[in-house]
């Protein structure tokens, strides 16, 4: 017996109540003309048709709403926006702290009674995290984000002035020295949490919604637990003080100033991640088991790479440096975790100028016990009490939590960035973003190594007089370690020195008759100094003579400037680099181009390398 064809035409485009109702009426008229034909509004059949259309309309609404809420661009529910943002790796903020720079002062004596040289034996060394209170708002606190070392006096944040003079010798009897250090708002709070059960991916929720960041986590055995971006990440960056005792070669070095800290990488088993729940509270999530690898400095070699005897692919081999399937250790039952974090921020942390004057807490790296004689011990104690602080500028940047729209936009921007270095611009920005305590990098140029999966990074730094020098080995080592944390797995990094081309300038100018030609000449020299200010120049930047002429011609009292000659200075005995460069051959249509090798023009001694003739 043949099967009866029961297929019927169904329209799937109708989604609202009216279109569904009309579609059901037409469906009944076409396929059930003899069974039902009373489509009056008050009929029983129309009641069932309209009820079906109503159910369909409601279902269509929730299907559309569910689909829309699954896209960050269109989501409206708070919970969905937060979950989607966290899925992109973005951690939204419930409060934003203000930031400022603190001027920290201490008194230092001279060496002996007949000397004007400062005795840096008594220079204070203070750990990062010194807390300072507001004068007008005691609940508002700031903490320093970098260590303070008054014995380091060859960088730009140091200033010494005469505080008092010995009337007998007419020499300084005490100096007032100043260091400038960045600070961020936030009250440091500590919470002890006892782990009740041993279970995978243990979660701990902190009881406040105004937490800025988690500072550190220690267990009752004084083991540190490290925060990572994801639990499969088993390497972290850490730093150590750069001192002569630690490494004499990296401490002294050649070239630019030695960095304060040496950056390293190590593999850790005890780690956790943080995220915020819908109420804004911070959750700490720990690993899934016990890692077989101890916390140790990571030096890639066949021993540290191989988790087992074989690898299925190159990807497995590369990932073995960075990731592990254990997801880190889990705190055992009975473990007491001490969690330190900062609270506060917000608009109230935008304190006024000179309002941060009370030192609440400071951890010193040196003490009176470092001295043998009673006089030195007493002197150190007196100088320690002289420590003072203030903020020369108002604190800015503090605000409340992010709105839902800010979370949405920031999460999309964060996902696009991916916190990885891929393009040349990524490497440029990441190199210049390395914290200053790891080294002074001021000039960067990026080139891809032809025929090789490598990035050549050409760098230069400043010396204590703001002159260009090559980076020393310690800074290069820190930069390589820092970039390895962000680079992709297949890219090698080469740190190279850029070339410095020192120049001198000669020019002629004609002054307007009613002006003093010497004053006008001095004005031109200052403008040339500003034009060649090394802070405004980058590796590979050409000298456009037309721009220099235009700036000089616009000066008051200048009738015209002619015969601007730029020449190379390359005598190392006079402090210049030994790089000879034929500037005449490199000049095309009024533009002086740098060499094909990454190089930068520098007017090293602006007070003597500019010669002008006024008429």
C-alpha cells in the first residue's frame, strides 16, 4: 500500500504574534478547509490559534534574546556582559586608584668636617610599598611602587641641595637629598583563610567589592603562591636586586646606567588566578593537583624541557617550556593562606598637592646594625628620623568602577590586543614599556631578520648626562627575559646596538636692524638646541633642513638664515662616537638621511657644537 504524502508547506520566517496568527489561519484554510472555517474573533478555534501564536511569539522573543546576549556587542544583562568580558580575558574594575609622584627627602652629612662630598654610607634604602597618608583624609593612603635607594645618585630622579652650613669652615654641614618615586592609592589589608577541604580548583572569595589588586599570597609554611594569567601557565617573571655582590659584571658593565633590578623567569607549581564575580568581589582560584616540578629559575635545556621521553610534534616541545597539564598545585586541607590586597581608590583618592605628608610605614633594607662605631650608629638613627615626603602635584586618575558599556568596550579592546607581541609595532611598544627599574631604554628600532624567524631590536639608552650610549649587558638581559614572556613561540629575539652619528652645526643669519644681533643669534642657537633635543629624535629619523629653516626664520628679530651646515663629529677622545658618516653624500633635496644600518643623529654637546655668525 503506497504511503500517503503528508508534507505541508510551513513558513519559518514568521516570528511575531500577528504574523504567526495570520500564518496559522492560512495554514488551516489551505489544509483543513472542510474541518474548520469559522475564523470569527470569538470562536473557539480562533482562541487556540491565537494562543499558539502567543506561545510562538514568546518563544521567538526568548530565542532572539538568548542569541543576542551571547554576543558581547549586543548583550545588555550585567551578568552576561561580565561573563563574556572575562571569557575574553578582561578583568573589570570596581574601583580605580589615583596615582602621583612622591618627593622623598632625607638628610645626609658630608664626608668629614673639611669636605663637601656627600657621605652616602648613611643613604637610606627603602623597599617598595612604603605607605603614606593624606593630611586631610586619613583614610586615603598611597604606597610606593618602586624601591627607594638614596645611594643611587646618577639618575634623573636625584637632587641634592645644601641644608645647613658650618660657620667655622663655611662648608656644608648637612645636605638635603631628594628622590622621586611613583605611588598609587590603596590601603593594604590582610585576610587569613583556612582551607577546609582538599579539592581541585579551590576557590576563595574575598569579602569586599572595592579591592584594587591582590598583592601576594603566602601559606603557613611561608611558601609564596604566584598569580598567573591562566592556570596552565607555569612560568612567572621575578626580579632580584642588581648589586656588585650579586653579579659584578652586570652591576658595573659598560654603556648606559646599570638597572636597579635583574629580571628572571622561573617555573612555579603554587599558582592561582583571580577574577571578579557579579557582585564585584575578587575570587582566587587555585590549581587541580600537585605539580612534580619545584619552584626554580627556568634555564631552558633538555632536562628542563622534557616532561616525558617523546613528543608528538614541535608544538608539544615548544609548549613544554611554558605550560603544564597539571594546572598547578592545590592547597591542602588545614592550610592557612594569608592574602594581602589593596582597597580603596575612587574619586576620593584624587588628593590635592602637598597633601601626602605622613609616613605610615616603611621597610628599610639597612639599619644601624650595619655600622660598627657608636657614632655612626647614632648618626644613622638621626638621619632615619629625617625622612620626609610630599606630593608636588595633585593625584589624578582615581574614579569609581567601570560602567557596563566601559566593560564592553575595554574587553573588546583587550581581546584585540591579546597581550602578545606579533607585529613590529607590538615589539616597539613592549620594549619601551619595560619598567624603568629593569633598565633605561630610550631609543628602539625593530627590524625583521631576513630569511630567519627572528626580530632584531636595535636599542640605545641614556647615561647620567642624558647622552646616548649603548645598553649594558644587564639591561639587555632584562629585555630578553621580559620579551620572552610575551613573544610567540617561533620568534627569536636579537638585541643589537644602534649607531650614533654625532653632528655639529654652523649657520649664518641676518638680524633685523633694530634688534641686537647678539641677542638674536643667541635666540637662534637656543632654537637649534630645542630642534635637536634628543628626546624628540628616534632611530632612523632624517634631518629635514626645511623644517629647521622655517623655525629659525620665524624667530623674532631674524631677517633670514642661510648656509646651515651640518657636519659629522667622530673623535672618541673628545667624547664623540667613532662612527664616521659622509653627511654630504647622505643629503638629498634638503633631507639628510641616516645610514641603512639603524642609526640616529645626536647633537651631543649643544653648548659647543653650534657655531653661528650674525650680520
